[in-house]
């Protein structure tokens, strides 16, 4: 175990600097350090402007250093990756297996067959319903019960939606309907066709007042 201390002193004649600037100039990286800053007046000087003493200590063991804290960007990327993976799984692997046992494809598998390879661009992949009644707040899935977006068939632009039966039986919620409405609006703007692949048990009756 090793430790060392560095002491930096600013003379009393030095112009006053914000504390944040002093830290940036004086404290070496990495940031996992214990620092103590004291402002003392130089008694021997007529000018009573403060001198700054900064003591910086770092402790480290041979072959290892304390883990750096994750940045907000890195943390956001990790959370986004988790949500994206959930969206691709729909209602979960167990429900996907049941869909296959019935001889049915999932919503995403159908789009893969329908569209030109690599042409699909998904919209609102992480949109969830807002219903908080009948325990629905515990049944949220990124993307809700429909996959929407644009793609190409033989090179021609099309807009598509594919209902996902693995998520609450593909039932129609407010979020579900808003996703379909968006691609219809976009299709009208450019004069492209809309193709819908239906696999739904109907309306989501737990939802009332547009809260789903």
C-alpha cells in the first residue's frame, strides 16, 4: 500500500480565482481522491489576501485502482440497451415459445419476411401505455403491443404495423393506437401505402378515459 501527498500554495499576490477553477488547476486526476482545502491568511504579509493550501492524497494498492464512477452518458446507454433488449423480446421468451408452438410467427418475424432485408426503421420502440388501473402499471412493455415503422418492398417505400400477441394479446391501447396513427399520418404525407399485420384479441378493456 502506497500513499503520497502533494501540497500546492498560491502566493498572497495571486488574483482571486473561483474554487472550481482552483480545483481544476491543482487537483490531479483521477477524481477518486480525498482532498482537503484550507484558506489561511499569511500573517507575515501586510496584504491579508489568502494563500491557498491544497492537500491531495491518493491511496492505491499494487495492481488495482478504485473503480471510476460511471458517467451519466454511460449509465444512460446501459439503461437504453436494457430497454431495447426488452422491446425485442415483446412479452418475453415464454410467450414467444407459445406463439411458435401454435405455428404462429411473432410480430417482428413477420416484418422480417415481409420487408426487404435491412430496410426496416422502427418508430416509438420504447413507448409504453399510461394506464394505472387494474394492476396495469405492473404490466408495461417497451413498445407496447404493436411494432410500427417504415421499410421497403422490392425497393418501394411502405409503412407498416404488426400487432404483437405476446404483449397482452396484442390488445389495442392508447399507446398502440397512437403508434399506428403516426405511421398513417406519415404515409399520407409522402403518398406511401400502409400495411397492417393483425394479431390481436381486440380492445384493452382495462383502459378507460384514454389512459392507456
